[in-house]
């Protein structure tokens, strides 16, 4: 049963974290202490999930892929290009919450091919130059959107 739940949970997570187009920046409190964060400066969620959720001082950013929100296309076919755009999308969502990448305390990186690990790190490093966050990197077998090489989710803390 544990293996089933773990597999089902990972499948749901992967299926629920890709994004593709958006609307205006907003933050809506659902009355339960959760605030929905969204922005047109990052691709819109393509499923029943939010770009990000704020609970207290913590912001949970759904997985972002390397799609340019202005064109709806991948920034490029290379892992470095997609990593760069995915992190720009994370940064745009954090900006809608009043935060920056400096507030990120943890990320999870999903790679289609673990052989892209070194090249992904080159692009990733340019966004986290000072005190990089904790991170897990996982290889997956597929993404919901063809052409996706990387997806990055993040957790940030508002330390103001």
C-alpha cells in the first residue's frame, strides 16, 4: 500500500506541476489561510492547481517548465535554455508574492534525462549565486507536455 501511495503521489505531483499561459497578477485568500498567487508573467496552470500558494510566511511554487509566457513556446531545445526559463518563471511567480529567488529555501528539479544534470547545474547556478537553496534532483520518465526537459518547483520564505 505504501508503494502504491508513493507512486500515485509522485505521478499526481508530476502531472500537477507543469504550466502553460496565464492572467493578471493576483492573490486570493480562500478563507482558510491559503492565498493563491498567480501572474501573467509566468505560464498559467494547465490543470486544477495554482501557480503558487502562500500559507503564512511560506510560498509554495508549483513546478515550472521552460516555456516563455509571452510566446507559449519553450525557450529552446537545450536543457540550459529550459532551466533558465523555468527559473525565470519561478522568479516571476515569487515577485507576484513580493519575494525573490533570494527567499527560496528549497527546490526540486525534475529532469527527463539525468545526463543533463551538469548542464542544468550551469544554468541553475546563475540564478542562485549566494547561499543556494536545499535541492533534490530527480529523473522522471515523462512530462505531460512533450518537449519538456526540466521542471522546477520551489519553496520560499518571506523573511521580512
